[in-house]
């Protein structure tokens, strides 16, 4: 009976797997057992809001994938760079999991061809928006974790993201303002920065986030962007600029 159920599952997975999914799996280097997870990972919230028959988006998988990605990168940095102090590890990790890095990796995986967007979002350039590509990649990582466990998710993170670390770290244009601010505050004993979303504007498919960064009750800076991560980076950049003379 168990064998029959397994054969039924395999037949269903084969039937459900579309040509587009097969192409993406080849690019990713991973074959899903549960193709519904991949479909969800590739579904942007704009698509789920526009399609009354599909209310599931990749936002929950993005949340999970972000944590898996952070764990894998942090653990590997810890092993590979025993000489790095905590502040350096934090800054390096933040750079490797940044929106800029993830969007570049996502483009190499041709994620923009496979993500499901609402027509309006597609027409407005959402398919090439870095925040959407980066978030979708995190969703895919989360889906792989649920489908196959930590090891295949770890393999994808190391193979597609971590192997680029030397190139990324050598590129001076890739400033990680959040990491720099964190290191600066820790070195001066000011405590950890806190990022709060103070306002959101616009429809769900084109929302603008306004973020402020604080230490305790003191606001250090603010910024706006089409993703929370982008707004946080801009807030950190303002804080660094505003308090550069104070921190020395």
C-alpha cells in the first residue's frame, strides 16, 4: 500500500511539473518532489491578489528562506574565517545576503522569466525589480528547505551565492551601510540599531516603505524604498553621514 501511494505521488509530481518549472529546476540544480512548493515560491503577492482563485503568495516562504540563507552563510563564514571578529562577520554576512547580491544571483538563474506577477506589476517593470528578484530567490531557498531539508538548501546557497564571496567583498562599490553602522555602533558601545517601518504608501504591488533607524529612543536616520531592505540601507547611509563627525 505504501509503495502504491509513493508511485501515485511520483506520477502526480511528473504531471504537475510544467516545462517552465523543469527549465528552472535545471538552472537551479535541484528537482522538487513537491512541485506545489516551487509554484508558491515563484508567486509574487501581486499575482495572488489579482487572481481570485489563488490567494497564496511566496511571502511566507521568503521569511523562511531569509532565515535559512542567514544560517548557512553565517555558519560557513564562521568555519572559513576563524580570524574574523564578530563585527566583521556580521558585516560580511550582510553583504553576501544583501538585496544587491541576491538580485544578481537571481538574474543569473533567470528568475525574472519564471516569477508569476500580476499584469499591472509586470507592465510597471516588476519583473526586473531587484527587490522582487531577491525576495523570490529567498522564497525558492525556503521552498527547497521544506522540500528536501537543510542539506540541499545549503548546497544551493553555497553554490550560487557563497562562492561569489571574494568577488563581492573585493568590489568597493558594494557598500553595506547597515553592516557599517552596526560595526561602528558596537565599537563605540552604543548598542544595536533598531529599524522600524514608520509608514507605508501605495498599492501592494508598488508599495513604498519609510524606515527609521534608532539606538534606544534616538533616531539616527531615515530612508525610503520599494522594499524594507532598501529603505533600511538608505536609513543606515543617512545615519552614517549624519553622525560621521560625532563618531569620529
